C-alpha cells in the first residue's frame, strides 16, 4: 500500500461526528423561516440560495442573529429580512474587489522594486546565492524550494522560451518575481539585505523595513481572503498590522490593527506614498455611502475617522 493509500485509509478510519443531512433549497428556505428570518419573496430567496449557496451566506447570518450563548441562538433578531443578509454579502463582495485591485497595484510595485534593487547589486541570479541574502540556511532552502515549485507550476510561456533560448532552468530575478506568489515574495523581501529593504521602503516615510515586513505579511493575508471570496468586512485578522511608533496617523487608530479599517488605511498610505493614481480612498468612501447600514465599528472604524489625516480629502 503506497503513502497516498495509507493516508486515505487513516482518513476513512477517523470518527466524524458531523451528521447534518443534505437539505434541498426549499428546505433551506423553511429552516431560515423557522429561525424568524423574514422572507417576503421566496422565489427571489430561492434564486439567491441557488446562486450563492446557503453555507457561504451563513457567514453573514451571525451579526443578524442572537448571540451563541443566548437561549435563542440561531434565531434572527427581530425584523431581520433576507435582504439584510444579502446587503451584507454584496457589500463584502464589493469591498473585497476594491481591496484586491488596490493590493494588486501594491504587489506589482513591490515585485518591481525587489527585482530592481536586488539585481542592481547582485545581478540576475544573485537570489540563488545565500551570500547575497541575510537568512539562515534553513530559510534559504525553504525560499528556493518555494520559488522552484511555483516556477514549475507556472504556465507562463516566457519560462519555456527562456529554457530553450538559454538552456537554463533558472530564471533571472525580474522573471522570478512575475511567477511567485505574494507570500513567497514577502519571504524574499524578508531575506533581502538591510540596504535593499531600506531602498524599497524609502517612499514610506516613517515606516521602518521591519514594520513594512509585517505589513507585507498582513496584506498577503488580506489579499488571500479576497482571492478566495471569503468573508472580510468584520473579520479579525490572524496577522495584526504593526502600529509604527513614528506615525501618529496610525497610533490614533487605537486597537483596530487587527481589523479591516487598519488594513484600508495602510493601503491608502502605501498607494499615496508611491504616487499610484488609483483613487482607492474615495472608492471606499463611496462604497460606505452606498451601504449606510453597515456596522463600521465591527470593521474597526473609529469615531471621526474621515477627519484623520490619511482619510481627509484635501
């Protein structure tokens, strides 16, 4: 029996206590109504359950239900409608799209900067030499392994072209940064020597190379949430954004550094620091105006947030 068969057998032998049965879409409607959700148009609700799925929508039930420790757990709060759930869902969808595009701009900028500054000192293949980086042997091996796997998995035509033309499986760093994930790119940044890191973060006045490394990691987490279409709007992030000591604009945000508001503020700061023309700040404000019922406190927004220097419109 091979390793895969062994692992499969272990999974089969595990005791699984999950026993919820399959429910038809009509049964899902009935369940929601039994929990006091107001559904005035069952055909519309049925259509949305077919398109979106009960499980995905259920992530948006919680703010509209009694607390889990309540005797009425799973019941919806008075006057809650199916449209209230959809409003949260559609708001979150639009929020993720705006954030994903903004982080994409930041990501491309960082790919360019990392390749430029590293190759300017160590050449096209300097990243393959541990002496050109400031990491230990174990981290270096993991980094190169990640780069190799992602390069082999890539479908980019320029990889085959490079192999055929130059008879090499290694790519110059400016090609490598185009095929590796943002997570691996973050690790590559962490491995760069201090001088290169400082050049990369130079536009971000008052932000140290180490704080930016944390931001890079945290933005990667946010980006991946967006890419996988998961709930984001009121999520507590697993990797908190570090609050820079030398930047009052971030210290004024209090303890919101594990919430979306802090992430939005970091994105605005980075985009404006690099001179990116994307009007992310106003796009977020316009989205919030379109959805005035959204609980901003659940997103980490603070009182008078629009008057903060970073969010103020000059």
